[in-house]
C-alpha cells in the first residue's frame, strides 16, 4: 500500500487518539474538581471560593453547581471540550457529608462555646 493512500487513515487515527486523550484528561480534572468542590461546600466555604477552586482544578472553562440536601453536599462540575468536529461537556458529580451531618451540630459553634482548657468535640 502506498503512503499517499494510507495517510488519511493515519491522520484520522491520530486525531481520534488525541481526542480520546483530551477527553480522558478532562474527565480526571472534572472528577478532581468535583471532589474539591464537594469538600469545600461540606465545610461551609463561600460560593466564590468554591468556584475559584474548581477553576484552578478544572481549568478556566470549568463551571460548578452545588447543593446541600439531607446533610450531604453535592457538587457537579462541567468542563467544555473543544475538538475539530464539535464541542462537548464532560460532567462529574461528587458528594460528601457535611460537618453538621457527621457531628450533629455545627463545628464552629462548638468551638466558640468551648471553655478555655476544655477539649472541643
């Protein structure tokens, strides 16, 4: 087979390989960013700080939506992937129990109400 005949197939295979690598990398970044966001929401971090942390972990295009229900903080991170033939979104979701759910009361109030020399719960 002549190289000129096989070249389009080789180029297509390389493009596919690069696209798969890009999606895999974005997926790992989205999972990491979602875990970070869920952890921050669970401890009561401000929404602006959560967004900044997600964009550091997932890139500038990453967006996050969070919710707290029944003692669980959930974060959903979306990262856009731009390829030659279109744009997709990689989405990851992570959940984590909130401090109040784990301990039964807000940690900050327990520390604030502790007497000097007393171990906080």
